[in-house]
């Protein structure tokens, strides 16, 4: 949009809005010859000048000029605009657990047909964590110089928006890639050699291919929450660090990741310059398309005029929730040595109440690095009844004759017996509940 079109767009928009100051009557339509006349008309009537600048910043800047500037190549990660509130609750319903079929109910529990089997529901909360404001000052002398010619006016407008909106886009890109880097760093890490020649490039491509295929199968090992989920090839986003791309045959790599190995899938490969501070070891990654929990919560410009010194201050506000889903699969490829290890265990729920003669269940989140067995075993202690048990799927049965009020469930890592976690069960006698 050139300077003449821009002026006429502002004039038309204000007229459509039904301006109370008769803007269109006071400010003529822009032609190639009358730019200076438009400037004189604006500066001779302050309300019109204020309305012109507000429309220029808010309407033209946000809708038109913004599209011409630097675009955040990770902007596709945005999920939308959150109009109200500053927190999002994300809910995942895990797989139902099978129980052993018994032709007869346990003694003393003939009413077990009415027992409730609650779904395994896990939730995560994502909260507003970016509140940035970008200020810029426009003084009258600067504005008057802009009306000396259409090129000067176009340069003036470009300078304003380059300063505000380009800065916002650049900062947003930096924040988004940092989010990806931290997510990959804390996800399932695969040790890989940086591609520097044909041999290492082929090895890296094979690793990408193998792990991409592995994500198609239901597993708990590739997401931070440890839920059972999978990611189809069509829903995977491949991220590559820019310095390794020239060494890799990108077309072949893209084909390797396609379902039919021939038709490219748009947006499947994203190249970034790096994965943010502290993540220099990462050279690539695979993420689920639902990885992102990024929402805009506020995007607007505000202004105030200083009559004493005759300048306008404009402030671009951009607030966002920048977070990632713990339920989405992600695999990071690192040049650092990955030593398989169990870091920690956490049992959910940490405390629950179960009636005597009824059952419940627990699940364990395993934090780990490398390719390692993430399974756990369970045991129950503090019980008085031999009928009170827990199996290795986390299914708890409290005997109808259980007399103790509190039980302890302990999860122990199969790979590292020193890593344990506990949860408590409060027993309620069915006759007194």
C-alpha cells in the first residue's frame, strides 16, 4: 500500500465509522498533487489529526502494514485468541484399565455391579506469562516533515511500524523457539551426531525416520505427563537447526517422513536458526502438532498526547500465554551424550479415599532420560487384610474386611530400585460411609 492509498484508506474507514468531526468533509481525498494540502488541513484541526494518527496506528498498522513486515515463522503454533481470563486448563483422558473377569463377586461385595469406574483424567494449567509493551513517540515536527512528499510519508509510516511491530514479531519468534528448545530438552532425548557429510547425514535421517515411526504407536514414553498417546506421521512437525540443513538432502528427508513417501506434506519441516539459549546441543526435534498451548490474550495500541511538548506517545501491548502441552509427544535430537537414567517418580493421585470392598487406581509419572525401561511395580503396606492388594497396573482393591484407616501405595522403578514414590489411601468402611 503506497502513501496515497494509505491516506485514502484512513479517510474511507473514518467515514464508514460515522466520524462526529466530519473528517471526510475537512480532509480531501488524496491525489498525487495535494499531499501538502492534506497536511495543512490536518494540522489546522487537532481533532482530525488525532483521529488520523489513531486510525493510522490502530487500524492500518494492525491490519495492513503488519503483513508486510518480518513474519514470525513459528506463528503457526498459535492456537487462537483468548478473549477472557488468563489461564487455560488442558484435560487429557487416559486409557481405561482392564480388570480381571470374575464369574462371581468377591465375598462381602455382592453389590460390586454398582461400583464406579472413574476415568483417568489428567489436567494441566497454562497461565499468562508474556506482558510486553512497545512504546514510540511521534512529534509534530516529525509528522510535518512526512507531508513534504509521498515517499517521505511512506518512509515515516514504515519507520513507525518497523519500530513497533517488527520488534514484537522478532521477540515473539525468540520466545517461541525458546519454548520449543526447553520442551525438547526435557522430552525424550535421542543422541545423534551432527550431520557433516554423507555418512552422518544418512545416519541422522535414519534416526529421524525411526523415531517418527515410533511415535505412531501408543506409548507413555514420549510425553512429559506419561499418558498413553500416539502421533500419526501426518501430525508430526519436524524441526531442524539451520546449520545442518545444507548438509542434508531435505527433499529426501521430507519424502521419508511422508505417509506415502511421495506426496510432500505442507509445513512438515520447519527450519530455525537455533533452539534458544542454553540449548546449543539440540540439532533437531519432532513435535506433535498439538504441542503448542500459545494464545494471544491482548494485542492493541494505546496513545496519549502531550500538549506541553507537542508529541504523541503510542504503546503497542502484546500479552500471551506461551506454553506447551505436557500430553503432546516430543523427541529431541542432541549432540550431547545421553545417559539412560530414571530421574524421579510421582504417583497420582497422591491421596484418595476408597471404601472397604471397593477399588481405585493410581498412575505414576516417570521422569527419565534416554532409552530406558520406565515401568514400575506397586506394593501396598499398612493393610490388615490379605484381600487388600495392588497390581502392577496400579489397580487397588481394598478388602471388605480391611480394618486399617490408612494404606500406603509404593511405586518402585524397575530400572532403578532406588527410585520410589508413595501415595496414601484413606479407607472408609462401607457401613459407616
